[in-house]
């Protein structure tokens, strides 16, 4: 069956893809997921318009990855709609971008139980959900909890070094013990008091910083960064040239956030 599409001002490659879509719908052939292909086309069209009218340009691979991530996220949320409990869990546990003008830094630590080595890391994102800065470093510790406490300390020092002490900042961690101890000094575990005391003094220099606990799912990007650093797999320029294994998480968080807002 011949299909003829005559759309003015549509590039040839889009016409071919549209013909494949229509043919697949008619023949029920074993083609890639039509919803996925349609979403990719939509994102290409949006990228084209942003380039023409806003002079903004995205990497082609990033455009496609974002479309794929959003398709998967929409399916997750669609399936959750039939289960209110699951739906609420998804909404509550995913990473959320901060308000405009606010920086959110997620922090994490990774500890090797048979040694005194650990890695700590932090990732900074803005209200659009894009990665804008971050750090990762090695530390000597005696426990996983100590590593988590040092992550807070290292994050505050990083912010001060960047001259961000007066910025509005949200610091998130999935270590409930450390968040509680920093919000209520009376709840400090005795073995963490020296570290947390110094951390509290650093926090006083950041008057607009708020500490929050987050679920592990919302801390996925920081978790991947710190584990890659511990395994010596994190490139030195990872903030500015985001590796694909981190890019997938950033795009997934962006896609789910877009779905939630819709």
C-alpha cells in the first residue's frame, strides 16, 4: 500500500518517519513502539522550534534520550493511576526541582566496609533540573554513618569555596540520622559529634540553606556519582561533560518532573 504525505515545510526525514508510523498502524508490523517513535518526533519538533525561535540547541542524542525517558515515565505514572497508593509513592519519592532562584544540592557517601576508604559527593541542580555543579572526593572514615556525616561537611565547604553562602540552597540527603542530628543537635550520635559540630558552624555561614531528608529514589544522581567515584569510574570533567550513565538519571528526573507538572 503506497502512502503519500504532502505536508508543506516538513523536512523529508520527518515525512519518511511519519509514513513508517502510518504503515505500521495499518499493517500491525513488528516495528519499534509507536508511542516511543511519536514522542521522539515530538521532541525533535520542539528542539527545531527552540533552535529557530529561541536560538537554543540541544545535542541530538540528548533530545532522543529525553523523549525515551519521558515515554517510560509516563507509562510508570499511567500504570500507577490505577493504584492510588503506588501513585502517591511515586510522586513522593522522586526528585523534585527547587523553585526558581534556588539551588538544590543532593549529597551522598559510599563506604567500603573492609577498609577506611569512602567517597562523598554532591550534585547541584537548578529549577530547570539541569546539573550546574558538583563535587566528589575521597575521605578516610571508620563507618558508613561517619561517611554520610562528612558528606554534609564537604558539601558546605564546597558551597563556601564556590562563594554561594548567601544563595538560597536546599541540601538533601537520604541519611535520616544525619539530617535529624543537624536539625536537632540534641539527637547527635556521640561518635559523630566532632564532625557535626564543625558542620553546624559551617552551616551558620549559609543563612539561607535548608536541610531536608529525601528518599533514596530522589537521591539517585548523587548515589551514582559517589559510587562511580569510589570505583574510579568518574571522569574528572563529569559536571561539564555528563557521562551517559548520569545523563540517563538527569533526563529521567526531568521527564518525571514534566509529567507531574502536566
